[in-house]
């Protein structure tokens, strides 16, 4: 996993340049940059696993004070990060994505 997972979100950030966005996106495989959003759909076997994942993401978001939009279904969850205060993507979005990936691989 990238060193992004070892970092923490900062309260004051700036919008990433297109080049920085590409660089950070390469560090979180499977996540898609969709205009000003970083998103990924996570599949699960059942509702219990989906909800356990949702709770894990909520814990990470709370600890980092950076909260995604989530769409939850029976066996999948879409997680989407965007830094509304900068009107697009910031380093914080990629840090949280990397932390989720790191938690899943632990």
C-alpha cells in the first residue's frame, strides 16, 4: 500500500492539479476519478459484511474528520470522496481512500 495510508488529513488543503490527481490516483488502484470525485464500489457477500464495511469507513472518516458520500445496498457500497471546501479533489480524499484499502488488507 502507498505511503498515503500512513498520513493523516489536514484541515487546510488546496484543490489538486490535474497532474497531482493522476499521481495520487495511481497510489489507490481500483478507485476512479470522476470529475471532482474519487469513488469505488466495494462488493460483499451479504448485508452483514456490507454494514461492517460501512462502520469501518465511518470510523476512518470520523478519525480523519473527512467524510465520504456512501450509497449502501444489500451486497455493495459505493464510497465517494470529494473536498467540498476546495470544489474538487484534495490530498485528503486520497489519504482516506488509502486508509480504507489498508484496513481491508489487514
